[in-house]
């Protein structure tokens, strides 16, 4: 998160498309706790509401992309054994970018900062409690510190 916030503050254009429908309400609330911070940093956040999204994809600078099922968290990487593939190809990245923009245009809703900052106190509290619970679960499972290199901000080798 911090790297994305810092990049956005430097002027990097970041658009995040998240699923608006989920079968994991706790994780959704935990994610929503971070919306206001992301929006304040200049990240545009959209929720896709037409159906469920499972694949995790990203296009960076139109030159490389990643596609897969991993959430890039300890649960996905170490417990569920999910993974992503990285593709360095302008044509592939361009096609994926076009499809993402089409999904945003045809089924997503942009979340305005005002909507996130004007939530009732109990809604904000619920989100932050969910966020804290998810972080605690990662810590209890022993995956937070044992597998995360906090100095370098990445999973340990």
C-alpha cells in the first residue's frame, strides 16, 4: 500500500478496479478501510458491480502485465499456493489494458473521496475492526513477520 500511495503522490496515475460483489464480507470491509487513504493519495478506485471478479491482473506502463489468482498476500502465496504470471509484451499489455478500461466503463462505479469521508462513524469503525482482525489473523497464522521482509517491503526469499 505505501508504495502505491507514494507513487500516486509523485504523480503516477493509478487506477484500481476491485470487486463490488464478494463472498468474503470480512475481507471486503477490511479493504474498504483503506479506500479513503488511497483516494486522498490520488488513486482512483472503482468497484465492479456486474459480477464477481477473481483473477488478479495489473498493467504497468503499458509494457508489462501480471495475470493470476494471487492476492499477493501471505494467505494466497503460502497457504493457497496461488500464483501470477508476468508478461512483458506491449501487445498483450495493451489488450489487457483495453479490456480493463472496458470493464470499468461498462460495469464499475468510481468511488468519490467525499463518499468515503462522510461515512457514519459506525461504518468506519466496522471497516477498521475488520482490517484489524484480518491483520491479526495473518499475525496469528505466523505469516506476517516470518515471511515478510519489512525492511525491503516484500516477501522473504
